[in-house]
C-alpha cells in the first residue's frame, strides 16, 4: 500500500483544537481526543432538497435540521456518481470516477465489475490499520456472495463487523427473507414473492407477509455497535458506516403493485390528502430522520458525543421509481435533474457534519468537496496516512472551523455509463456536461449565476469548453 500524508494542515494544530473542545469532558482521555469516533450516515436516493434545512417544506426532518443547527451544513458537496454502486466505490476508495474500479451498476451473474478487489484500499481498511474498530450496517453493494463478488465482501475490505444487504436488488426490498451478519444469512419472518429480474444472481421481489422492517433492524444494529464500543474497556475509537436504504424505492415492488415506497406506517402523513406512494415517500424520510435523532441522543447518553464526528449525506440525487409524485416534494430543490443525470440534481447532495465542541455550530460552508474526500478526512482525523494515488482532500480544516487552511480541488469529475454515457466536470463555478460521452456536444454552465443550469453558455465561452473537455480526457 502506497501511503501519503494528508494535506499539510497541521495534525498538531488539529489535535490542539480538538483537545480544547474536549476540555470540559471528564470522560475523554487525551488519547481519545486525538482520535475521535467517526460515524458516516448515508441515505439512499435522498435529494438535495429533501431536508428542511435545505429548503423542504412538506416533509418534516426536525432532527437533521437540528443537526445542521448544531453543526455545519455544506452547500456545494457532491456524490461520487449519480447511481449507487460507483458512487459508493468513490466514497470507499477516495478515487473519482476516472480512477475507481467500480464504474457502474453491473448486471448478470458475474459481479466482478461491481465488486472491490483485494488491491483496492478502502476508508475502512485505513482506519482499521490505524487501530479503529470498524462496522458497516446497511447496504454495501460493492461485493457479493456470487461469482466474482467475494473479493469485495465487507470483512475483506476493512470492516470488523457487517450487518445488512450485500446485493443491491436484495436491498430494494424492505421486508426481505434474510439479512447478512458477516458471511452468515440471518433469517427474517417475512415472505417474499419474487420477480423475474436477475442481478448478480439475485432476483428481487415484494413481501406478501411483512413482519420485520429491515431499516429498523439496521438502525438498531448500528446503535448496538455504538453501545458495545462505548462500553469497551480498551476504549478503542470506532468507525461506523451506516448505509441506509431509505428512501430508495423497491423497484420490483413498483412493478408488481404500483407502490415501491415500503414503510410500516405513514405516521404523521396518514391523514394527508396524498397518494399512498407520496405518503410512503414522506414517511420513509421522516422515519430516517427520527432514527438519526436516536443515534445522536445515544451518543449524548453515553457521554461520547463530543468525542464523535457524525456526518450525514446521500449517495446520489432523488429517484422517480416508487410510484410517488416527485413534483409534490421538489426533492432536488433549486437544482435541475434527478438520479441518473449529471446535472446538479443528480449529483449535488446534502452534507451535514456535527461534532459538538469542535465544529462551529450553525455554520454553512460553500467549500466544493465530494465523496472521495472521506478518505483524506478520516485519515486526518485519525492521525494516519492513506494511499497516495487517491483523488482525496481532507475536509478537516473546514470541519474544525479553520476554512482558511482548507485545500481545494482543481476540479471534480464524474462519468456515467448508462443511457449512452455522459461526463461532467466542475472547475470553480464552471460546470461542463458532455453527452454522449467522449464525442457529444458539451454544455457549459456558470453555477454561481445559474445553479439550476438553465442557460448553456458553451457558444459564448469556447475556450472554457475546450479547457474542461481536456480535463475530461485527462480524468478518464
């Protein structure tokens, strides 16, 4: 493994800042303070505008709004891609779409193209090597118990513990017949009617008997991990990757019943004059919000909230796959496009960071970052090194309230292989999109003046178009 020091924002300075934040916490040792616990929570298909703190008016997300008020909200943060597997590959490896191994959602029985390899180094491996206890609860999607997928199984990629889904189509169903605990199937009480759609050898479906709601099980597992680690006499710091399936639709369920928004009840939306699908979409997001609140409350109960960095984001833009009406909720907010687009609505996502006593509360950052930065950020926080061939910059200076020390990317890059393919680059305020990729015409937008990408300026600035096309070729 070739390692590089993180961006030279002084780790001694970072440590001193953290120690100041922990000075009032009698339970925090100096060693703990230098190495905070890290919780990264990832929603699935949650849009930039789906949260109250990002402008949502119909769906209630009080705990995430509170998290933003107590921490930092990023306005210009991006997913690794516009669909699941490649976006998560960027998140785990710190490499953008021109470099990371998993470039798309693979089909067929061979999962090698959608699975991480032995030579791929993940965030979890870096933190595990640095002495962190590591766990993944929820959806993985980068390795499978199928041909070509076993190299990418979570416990071969740096996680001490895994509970949830391996296969993406399996993860569509919120009432599955089983979940995985490490490499063992754990039977649930649900019964599933299958639909003829093979994905990595797995066929999706919809439950005919609904007892065990997977999201609840995954959230409880994550909380159990936190409790166990807080009670550990070794006081080992931990990394928890909580990869939720909410509010992704059950695509097979949509095709079978017309409603892919699976949730036990509609909660506060039950009496709304909305379709069941719309109620389900809203209820899923509010349920997720409530569980995030439970986690924050648990950290406080265990007196480790000031020792724990919590980050929340989404794997890509909002979907239109569950039978609900996206126009009702305006899930992309001011952005154009949805999942599978490389316009801002497909790739710009929420990022909220909360670290009591360290991250300045109620702050908003317009720093331009992306999923790949998790690698350098967590390495910086853990005081360790990470692979030198990544496309990762630490967000730690911004997170601890020292934006003047924050390094910036020269550019960010995405590519998408479906629907004829497309590429995108952001450099400063300029954003270029080319489709079909490699050969198609390039659109150019000034995001500072036109966040909704309504006016193509390519003909007005051919020199900038050429510059960004050159970056596309270099990045790919």
